């Protein structure tokens, strides 16, 4: 007698179909198509996590550049001045300061100007 492994087989397929729950059309309920869709979706998800980091860094740089322009700096000169002044604030923190606490950001700019 041949054992077809019904429970394991069904569980494996159910896991894939559960992960494709919100997909459209046969992508959510036809196993073969759902499996292909899921693999592609997971690949996109992996790539997007890397892209998000790049995009956030670009956004921080734009925000810092816009915030230092009124003080007579551009982004690259400002970051160079901070490096010379040994100010170890990263771009994320500088962008947040520029938006949420302009007074503190102005003090950072003064430190950069002295350098």
C-alpha cells in the first residue's frame, strides 16, 4: 500500500495559501500560481527593505540641505564642517533636529560655522 502523506502534503500547501491570502484571482487559491506569486512577492519584499534604507538616507540629506541653506551653507560644506568640528551626529538625527527643534539645529550650525 502506498502512503501519500496526506496531512503533511495538505499542511505544506495550506501554509503557502495562507501567505497568499490577500492576492487577487487565482493567485490566492490555486496552489501552483499562488506559490509562484508568493516567491516573487517575497523577492520584492526583500529588495524593498534595502531600497527603503536608501530612500530614507536621500530624504534626510534633502532635509538637511534645505535646513542649512538659510545659514549660508550647502549640504556638503555643512557636513564637512561638522566632521572638522568632531560632531558625531548622523543624518537621521540632524534631519529630525532640523524639523522638530530648530533652535537646537541652529546651535549645531553655529558649531559648524566655527569649524
